[in-house]
C-alpha cells in the first residue's frame, strides 16, 4: 500500500525539518502550559467571587478559602504592626528630649547657652544613644540637661534622672508589649480552635506508625491496633492502612514508564497522524489495556470488598492475587488527573520506532528531531517500559521493599486519641515502651512509636525511606557551607571597615567654598578685586589667615570672657581645661559660624580661616576626638554626603543584604532538593528557621564580632599596613562596648540595612518574576545554543511551572518577618528609630502580600499553623533578648541619683552585694528595671514553658497523660461533635464534610497520581502494593478517590 508523505518532509530539508519540529513542539507545550495557568487562575477567580474575596477581605475569609495558616499569618502581621508602633510611640519622648537638650554642669545648670549638644541637626545617629554625652568625654562633669520645647527652655534635669527615666519607659513599654504578646497568643489559639472546629480532615482520624518490622503486612498492622485499642467492635475499627516502603526505585520506574507512554503518544501525533498511518502497536496495547481496566472497574470493586475482609483474617495467596487484580483495575480506572512534580524525560532514540523500509521521508519529522537533539541510537520506548517492569518485579521477588512506616486511619477520633495517649511518640521514647504494647512479629517483639498524621498531600513518601542519620549528615554539610559564606561576609565587612576608617580620615574639603568665604571676609584695606582674587594662591590665604587669628581670638574672648580660648592657625583651638572647653566650645562655634554666614560681621573670616588651617593638618594618624571636632566645627566647608565616606556604610549594608540573599537561595536548594524531610511542612519550617538563623548570624553576630575589640591598638596597627585586616579577622574592631561611636558607625549600617529590607517584599516578587522570565526565555530559545543544549526534553510540567504564576511561598515571608522583627527588638533600646522602620516593613508586607494573594490571585497551598505559629513561639525569646541588649545599652551610661529616694536606697543595698564590675554595672538605677523584667521573662520561659512542657512530653511518651497537646485539649474544650470517619464519608452536611483529600492512598494524591494511576505505571504500582494494602473503604470508592473540598 502506498504511503502519503507528510507535508513537512516534502517542503523542508532535514535540518529545517528538525527546527520546524522542535519549534512546533515547544509552541505546543507553551500553549498547553498557558492554558493550564489560565484554568488555575479561573478556578481561583471563581472561588474568590463565591467567597467575595478582595484585597481588604477579613482574615477569617482568607483562612477559610486559602488555608488557616495564611489567615493566622495576616492576623499576626496586623498585631506586629501595632506592637512596633507602640514601641515607637513610647520612644518619642526620648527622641524629642535628646535632640533638643544641652548637657551642662552644676554651675551653669540654669543657663542653656553653655554646655554640649552632640548633634546640632537631625541625623540618623541623632536618633540613637550616640546623642548622649559619654562620661569618657566629660569625665562625668556634665550632669544636668536643659531642654528646648516649644521655643522655651525647660530644666534643669539631672542626667541620671534622665537615664533612669528612659530605662523605666523602655521597661514599661516592654511589659506592655509582653502583655500584648500574651493576649495575642490567647486570641490566636481561640481563633484557631474555632476554625479547627469547623474543619474536618482525614488527618483527624489518622496516625503515622514507625518502628514496624521490615516485612509486616497491612492486615497485621490493622489487627494489632484493633486488638489493643478497640472498645466497640462496631465503631472502633481500622478503616485503612497504607504501608510506606522504600519506594524510591519504584517511583522512579513509574515515572520513566509514564513519561515514555506520553512520549510514545507524542510520537504517534508527530509521525503518524499527519500521514494517516496507524499508531504504534505499543500504543494500541496500552490503550486497550486501559480500556479493559475501565470496563471492568465495577466488577473489580465487588471483588475488592470480599478480598479486604478476607485479608483482615489471613494473608492467603489466592486472596492476595485477587486483591492485586482488584487494585490494578481500580487504579487503572482512574481518569486523567493533575500531573505530578516536574520530571525531565531522557529522550529514547526516535529511529527505533517502527519505520517501514523505503519510507524515510515519511518519518523525517521524527528522525529530524532526533538529529537536532544529537540523540545517540538506543532502545525503543516499549523496551524501556519492559525493563522497568522487570526491575520492579526483581525488587519484589528479592524482598528489597522494606517497610519504613505506616499510616493508619481509624474510624473515630477517640480511638486515634487513645492510640496517641498510650503509644510512645518518638524513637527514643519507644525504648521505654511497655512490653505488653510491643508488636509480636517474626519471633520477636518490636517497639513501635506513633505520631499524629499530617495531611495526605503534605507527605513526601519518597523521603520516608531515608535514614535519620543520613539527613543529619546532609544538614551538617549544609551548615559547613553556610559557615563558609558567613566567613566570606565577615571578610568583606572587615575589609570595608578598614576602607571606611581610612576614608573617614580623609576630609572631603570644599576648598572653593572656603576661599570664597575668606575673600568675602577680607577687610577693605586688603580687599582685592574679583579678577585678582581668583589669582590668589594658597600662600596668600595662609598668610592672611595666620595674621588674622589674633583678632579672631579677641573677638571670641569678647563674646565669652571666661572661655580663655587660644586660636592658632593650622592647629586645633585650645582651652585652659577640659571642663571649660566642654562648656564654651559649642557657644563659640555657634557664634563664629553665625558671624561667617551673616552680613556685616567684622569677623566673618574667622571660621573659614580656622577651617582652612585645619585642612592643612595631616590626618594620617589622627585621634578620634580631632576628627569629630573637624566634622562638627567645619561641616559647612566639606561635603557631608561625600560618597567615598558614607558610601562605605551603604556598601556594608548592601554586602550583608546580598550575602543574605545568596544564603537563603542556597538554603532553599538544599532544603527542598537535597535534604529528605518526611513532610512538606517540616521542610518549609526547617527552611524558615534556618534562613532566619543564618541571616541573624550573618548580620548581628558578624557585625558585632568583626567590630568589637578590647584593644584598640590592634585595629590601628591593621590600618597602617597593607593587608593585616585579613590576619585579624575578628575581635579586632574599634569598639569594646555600645559606645556612641558604635551607634554612629555600626548602628547606622543596621538602620540602613533595615531601610533596604523595607523594599524586601517587592524585591522578592520582582526577583521571582525576573527569574521566571529568564526561565521562559531559555525554554523557548535555549535549544538554539548547541553548546548548552542537552539530550533531555523538558516535559509539560516544566513549562507549566515556568509559564504559570509565581507561587505564594509563606516560609520566605515568615523568615524575613522574624529577621526584621529581631533587628528591631535587639537594637531598639539604643536605636528607637528601628521600631518605626520595622512597622513600615510590616505594613508593606501586609498590603503587598494581600495584593499578590487576593488581587493577583497567586496560587498557594493550604498552609497549616506550623509556620506562622513559629513567630508566636519566638516572640517571648525575642522579648528576653530585647531586655538583655537594652540592659547593656542603657548601663553603658553611668546613672547617678540623689542619695534621697527609694531607688537610691535600693541602689545602696544592691551595691553592698555587688563585688564585680559586671554586677555593679547591671544593677545601676538605669539597669534595674530591665534586669527585673529579664529575670521574670526568663523564669517564665524556663519554668512556665520549657520545663513544664518537657515534663509533659516525657509523661506523655511514657503513657502517663493525654497526648497531642495542645490540639487534643483544644478540641476537647470546644465540644466538637463526635462524627466517625464512615459517617463523614456518607454525610452531605457542610460542617461534617472532609476538607482536602479523603484518603492516604498514594496513587490518589495530587503529587503522585499522574504517574501512578494510569496505564502501565498503574499496573506496576498495583503489583508493588500486593498485600500491603488494607481498607474498609470499598463502599466509598467513588467518593474517596482523591476528591477534595477546598
């Protein structure tokens, strides 16, 4: 019979045919992926309309429609915003007072003109403790404050009273914040209980069992639990047992079989549908097998019922064979379902498909595709399917499929609760298991342990065969890699700190501004014309200023007779003693600056000349006090926003942010693709906690360790040589405490980092969109790059993930919220501005996440409470850390109170018990409030939470008390209606319906049903199951087959 050639072969040469086939295949996959994305978006849109969801919807609606975890997340964010606003509000009095006050001594306490004001204008550092005069600067002489409020001066107030007052305010706000945390935990618990009472899942009836014998059957597991825990033969029954074996090779084989079937189907479309030829014989046999299985589904269901009942009593061979046949038919009858996770299909050789002799042109579309992919000759798809079937049969015959765990579903919640109450809940607790509870199998007693089951779709069954010690080794390796990146960050910060110190010694003088000010102030006798003034050299300016210093000193002495100032050109002015300087330097500087800026002042050249002389002083080895004096006195004549100076502070913040991003992306790769956690929830929780801790160490610990030192000379010596900054990587900084200079340098970097983090939610979405765009471009045009292309053709799943909407990932958001909240609480006492930045961050996160989730309808899984509740568990710990850091920040400044008063009397009593510098420091009047609350929180955490919870868990695992706290107690207190699993499957009531999947059968779950429920892969899976399945759900097969009610 003559064959009709396809059009593509008659019009294109082989190479062009290859490109046409590849482009057509990619266009087909892109259109299919876009169609799936549109259908998912339409489903979310329809559900949102039915629930009336919008960007301003309540948290209750979000919890009902998108999952209770997301509802709790948004509820927590709202409370965190008001918490940070409360802390900021309590800090406003301090910020106003410190920025409007002048520190003076006892003699001038009634005169606001004399004294020290650290910052004359508002700067980032002025919102920190850097604005408080250090006792090392004034030797404790400036103990009074005058404050300008509403253009009137208030005071004087003792410095010790002020320090004690801000410590009391900090302690009071922290106490109130602790109460808010307690109220929030109670409200969240009650809110969650209400939502839980209205929601039923199959997990409420199921447990996960570990420590089972390697070759136990499902019937034996069912008989064990019914024999020991059944109180009512009619109700207390085991409804289903799903054994979890080491399925890694089985899943891989089923995926290969499923992908080859899809591939053969695609070959039929490309190579045969165009010329009207029949499909390959393999495809005919597969389709016939599927049709036969579909036709016999009803008959097989009846056989399965009898088989399951018989299997409960004995595991006879004939019964097992019938059960296998029934399971095969029922599984193969499952319709086309949602595909599983992404699978990359290695293309078999296309030339192996039957191609009649002399008909090369008719097969050019397939052979050309093989040539394009450089696919070497190999085996046909049907041969690969046969090999995988043989591999699975060998695994079964050689008994290599060992039992790792089992998921047991009971008929009543009471039976499940009784099992959890009696059985140990972990491997180490099973070591103390009672002998009468142990399982007898194979001539020995086995120690089992039981835990509450997670949701069916939450399990990663391929990971449940991984040994615990293997996963621990993987996490240790990941920790070492994290340490390498953290050391890299510390190295970069050390180098940037050294560069910053060098740049801060180089003052960016504006010489044109200086000379213009000097020319404007020259007298009429020595005044030169504008034309000649431009020709003046540096020598002329030096000569004029040197001769004018005497008149400037006279002018300053007339304004402040008691100052005794001495001004010399090219040197810092001097005073008789330090106290006189502290009192008179600020008013003299203000008067000379005002004169230079005014019109008609006879000494307008004094300040410019003084600064011109200081610009000639060498700053190779300056003292910090001299640099600080230049920055304050001559701020008008140098570039305050010089990028070479303050750009380093921004660079330090950006380096930390970039390395944090690299660490989090690397963590995601390890947690989701390398580590082997049993559930998706545990994977996400592990990622959130690790990401939070890594960012915290890379930011807080690195900044503190790199910049702290007890010997300042080490850092100076490191700056004098070429590369000692690498030799002294840590504990070689400039600060041995939370000094004012620390706030002006490291504190400002932390504030800038928090400001950058405010845009974090938006930058995260932008980064996801850019990476997805790059991925789409590679899938569309990457095959043109022959040097980078591979022999693997991406499946539809890859295109769906690339062309669909970015998913809403809660674990990343939890980690970022915890990180920014920690920065605010750790450094908020000394830098109250952090509270405002954290509040703005939380506000941005609330509305941006609502916009993504509700307005743009980003897909997200139904998160449970584990992730958002992590914030609640860490909040008391963060409050305790806030007290510890605040205590050390406040007590850096020595607070002296009057000998009268209760606090002073208590201080004297405490001092008699203090024998070390540490105890004397933390028991100062400005440290006692936070010390007391630190001890209260510590006692509550240690004894009220951790010790009692530890004792409770020990008692629970030994079988002495009820388990599953707080879930069991919460549900018991709600008087939830007792509905059996069997009744739930029958009822139509909305309050008793199951939410989510209705069974733990692996082939029915979303992540596995695509490659376990159709065709030859379904037959393989049924072959593996054998007698490893026990169920009483045959009457509910139709309703239990992977139906979900969201």
